[in-house]
C-alpha cells in the first residue's frame, strides 16, 4: 500500500496532482447538480422552466456560499493550527465551525424563503416565469443547511488528510442527483419540482452523511468532532479569512443576475437560456481550478504555520506551471466542445443553438486566464490574509465584470456581453500578479 500523503510532506508535481485530484473531482461533481438539473429540465420540462431555473439559481447560490466561506477560511485556520502542533485546539475549532454553519444555514433558509418572491421579480421574472422560479426556489431554500454543510465538509476533508473520502461523499451525492433527475424528471415527469427534489436529496448525502463520519475519532483522520471552542473571535477570523470565497460566490451570483437582465434586453428569454448553457461549461472548467486551489490551500496553510518558506516557494512555482498548462488545455477543449455541448441542452431550437455556440466560443477565451486569479485568491486565503484574497475576488468577480458587462456591449456591440468576462479576467490577472509581487518579502514564497 502506498503511504498516505500528509500535509507535512514535500510535494513534487506528481504528489501535488495526486493530492489535489480528489478535490478537483469533488468540485466537478458539485457543479454537476445544476448541469444535470438543467439538462433534464430543458429537455423534458421545456425552455420556460429552464429559463426560470437559471434566473433564480444565482440567488440560491449566493445564500449557500456562506458554507463555502466558513469551509475555506476555517480549514485554512484549522490547517495552520495543525501546523503549529496543537491538534486539540484544531479539532475544537473544527467542531465550532460545523455548529456555526448549521445554525447560520437554518437562519438563511428562513430569510431566503421570505425574500424569494421580491428577489425573483427584481431579477426580471415575468408573470410566465415567476411560478417556476418560486417552485424551484422554495424547495431548495428549505434545505439550505445541507447545501452549506456540503460546502463546509468539502474543505475539511482535505484538511483532515482524507481527500479521497471527501470525493466519495461528493460522488455519491452527484450520482444520487443524476439518478433521481432521471427518475423524477425524465420518467415521472415531475418537471422543476422533481429536479429540485433530486438536488436537495443529493445535498443531504453530501452535507449530512459526513456528520456521522466525523462524530468520532478515526485512525488516519486528523479531524473529529469534540467539545467546540466557542469563540466569536475565531469564528470572525475564519469568516474574514474566507471572505474572498464569499465575495467570489456572491459576486458570481450578482454578475449572473446582471448578465440575465442584460441578455433579456438583448435577446429575450433565449439569451438567458444560452447563458445558462455557457455557464454549465464554465462551472465544470472553473471547478477544476477551484478544486485544485481548494486542495492546495491546506498544504500552504500547514507549511505557513510551520514556517517552511522553501515549501511555500515550491508550491507556488509548481502551481503556476500546472495552472498554465491546464488553462491552455481548457481553452482548446472548450472551443472544440462548444457545438456538441450546446446541442445536448438546446438542440431542439436552431436559433437558440446558434446563439449559444457563438457565445460559448467567445466566453471560453477567459478559461486561459481564470485559473491564475482563482489560485491567487485561494493562495492568500491559505496564508490567512483574507484582505488581499477578498480584494482579488472583489476586483475579478464583481467590479471588473460589472464594468465590462455594462460597457463592452455599448462599445463593440452584442458580442461585448460574451467577451466581458475575458476583459475582467485580464484586468484581474494584472492585479493578482501585483499582489503576489507585493507579498514576496512578507511571506518568503519568491
């Protein structure tokens, strides 16, 4: 049997890829939820239901991303604590963060349901789309806690040196979602309600089942539930440290909503449907970068806590190379897959198909740039510098994108809506590089 990879190891390229493979696949399967829902809804419930799903999903995602914030920020804090050798404190922090996520999740379910209708109208839901938006949103928001816990445990399985087990739970959730979508939407013809039910049941697998694993101490696992260290200071530190991930997800949700509003003006409902398909490809490719960054972050945090600057240099150099190669591969793959991927979702409508393929080929240019910005933000989170991480995320996912979405169509025409993300990622890359150079002396990674 091969020796289990530990956070304290020296990481070659092969070892780094092996350790981060599980988080990457985890994130891909997580992204599959909406994709599978979209496939079955589009092909079995029709274009109106598909448009409604894509219109309301950014709101649901925005509320659920608090679990991602606590998971990424908290796992960096816990991994750094493990690096200092204080395992008891690390596990008490982990337990506190899990309890806090459950409580916050319940509160946001109530808030989310109360605001659902006015938010749907604000996002541009027409009288035709509103009932479907409310139906899908109410089912998912009622189970918001499971959604947030799933995000949380994805990060902590990595910090616990059990990325493969995290992968198991995520794959199990993904398979559950796909099977139930087929049964409830494809066979039983329950439409959006069936798609929503499939999603929440799969989130219970990914977010609730891991509780029973961490409930006792297990051999080879660095983390387990114990008496929580209830500390508002540490909770605040975890939240501020993961603020960039919160900013990223909120910004993506807001930007998606802005895209939908602009696309409704430019192309009508077809524009929203086309953007939904493009985002599915974007979800998968971004998941690769996010999964890599998420897998690498606890390693960076551990060696930062241990004061091992040589390993920080090693991790940064190898990560930049890996991300560069992956970005080129994704650009080539996305250009090749634009037509067949679009046909899977909207092949029944020739005009919508043509619009989707054209938009996807322009939008996908951003994939060659996005990985560096995603990793840069996660790298500073791992160094427990939430301010710089949040700044990168804010600039990349909100400020630059909003400016580009509003300005480019006016400057270069309708293609500007698809190229907005390319412009935003380019400007963000310049800023990310600047922050990396700024921090080289403080952290010693260059």
